C-alpha cells in the first residue's frame, strides 16, 4: 500500500517554478483588467480579501472572463455573509502544471445581491489576524545534545510520550504548512515563527510578512528556564511576542489548510475566537496519563475554580484562533502557575495546555469565543490504517484543515517519513514566497 501511494504522490508532486502568491496576483491583475475594460464596477474590503461584484453584472463579467481564456471555478461557502456565491478565477494554462484545483491560487470574486454599498457584512470579521507557529529542528546537533543532556538530568524514561523523540521529528511539515497557509489564508497579516534560535535551511533570510522569534525573546526568565523541550511551556509565553495582534491563529506545524478559508471561519463578527470541539471526552481516554489528557484535567480544575463550571470535551487538533486579551487575563490571574509551567523543561503532570484548550474555555466564559465546526481530518502516522487514511485524504478536496501527527514512535513500526513528504508535496506543489528559490 505504501509503495503504491508513493507512486501516486510522486507523479502528482512535481514542483512548478511559480508561487501561489504570484499566480494569485497575476490572476487578479488580469481579471481586474477584464472588468475595467467592460466598464464593470467592483470593490473589495482590503487588498488581501476577495474582490466583489454586483450580481446584476456577474453574468456579463463571467462571460468576459471566459472570453479572456480564464478558468472559473465555484467556491464552497467561504466568503462574506453578504455574498451569494464566490468564484476562483485563474489563468487557464496552469492546468497543465497539475495545480488546476488549487482555487486559492486564483483571484477570488464574491457576488453580492444588489448594489454594493460596502463589501463588509455586519457579521463579517475583517480585522488584522496574525499567525503563530512553534517549530524545532531536532536534527540540529547542538539542539540534540542539549536535549540528551536535559533528558539525562531529568531521569525521565525515553519511552514516556512526554519526552519521546517522535514529538520532535521533522518531516518538512513546516514548509508545507506555510505553503498551505499562503495558498488558502492569503489575508493573514504577519507570521511569527517561534524557535530555539533556529532557522529552517530553506527559509528566506528576510521576508516582510514573517518574523523569527527566539525563545529568549519571549520567556520571562530565559536563564532559569531555557533550553526547553516542552511545547506547553513555550505556549505559555506566546502572549509575550512583540507586536502580536489581538486576534492571532496558533498553528502547529503538523496542521495544514486544505482549501481556501475566509476569516469568518476563525472569528465572529466582533472578533470572537471560533474554536472546534471534539466529540471525545478526555476523562474517557484509553490512557488518561498521557500528557495531553493530564493537561486537560488540569485545565478543568482551573475552570472549576475560576468560573464554577466543569469541562469534559477535547478540542480538535486544528489551527486555534486566539484572543491576546485571554492570554493576558491568564497571566494576570495565575502568574506563578504560568512561571511554573515555563520552568518545566519537559511535559509534566502539572502542565496546562493553554492555546489549544484552556484559552478556549476562558474565551467562552468571558464572551470572547464560541464553538464552531469545520471539515477536518486527522491521520496518525503510526497507525496501521495510515496508508489508507492518506489515500482517502488525497482524494478529498473538501477538507478545511487536516493534521498529520505521530503520538509515539513504536519499536519496529514502519518509517513513513517518505510517505508524508510525498503526500504533502503532491497536495501543496506550489512553493511559498517564504522559501529560497
């Protein structure tokens, strides 16, 4: 099964010389020129949000696009609440590159009923949204030596999920997650990449929309707490990122955006964070001692003490919309607890999982967030069903977000790194503007 999938993905994953951003800009320039030549009025809320046209003029504009040789594909319901439909308009000769269905690489046009007074609905959120990634290069010899030294001093068992090497293994996920973000979330403002002073070899030295953040820049006590190998500790310090916007999306590098998504997917009309709850309950987990389940139980205790409410449900492993105000509130209410978590160099029994869980609970109780649903898929690389799951996902173009994760490396388990890389290269063939040429 794995070899058959390799052949499929390799045949689909040839790398074009263009980026999603350059294709989108070319399509926008050409489609705007066509509209102007026909004298058709249009507008847009901002340079990174869709173009908008009156429904009365859409049939004429649609025909004009076709006459100009452009390819027009309908979008799923990812557009302004005021629009009746949205369309991806792209340059047709890109079909031969195997990227015909990457609708985020086209110019997005929204169709509004009646005359457009303003291209913003009362229900739309169109404020500034940043993205935050946390990333580590476990192949870095200096990092690896620090990890081994800290692990030996801790006395922890290497088979423990909290310190297992699978948690740090890189399969180039960050490269493809950034590709998926630039393709499908072109409205994101700044991207902050939080690392242990590391930089991916393929990442451009300078980019106007990407900022590297060293752990030392955000940890309150860097001398006493670093180096750290605990994602919970790093997440507890995200609110200290300089110039971070009030609304920001926290993205693990194993999460990918499967198709174009509007800001309304992540935020409500007043900027409320829209989080995705799982149907699973952490108290019923097969292994309640896993760090993720222990942290969920700790989160529940905080919520009980603060709000007199309980929690039980897990949250899906998707991109997590955040409110900086919520993180600031947590810092004010429990500074000693936050400092304690920051000092845990490995995942520990007293950790809290803040951006992926506790922040959502707080946002709900403070009126700053509420639940939503997305079309989501999850693949555990270590499971026996992984090859079949990859095949299903390869055929599914209607997924909003998906996660490719490995909880624990098992002895004798097949190495599926090549399968992951080939799948991602096929799904996201367009390099991002963040990559070296």
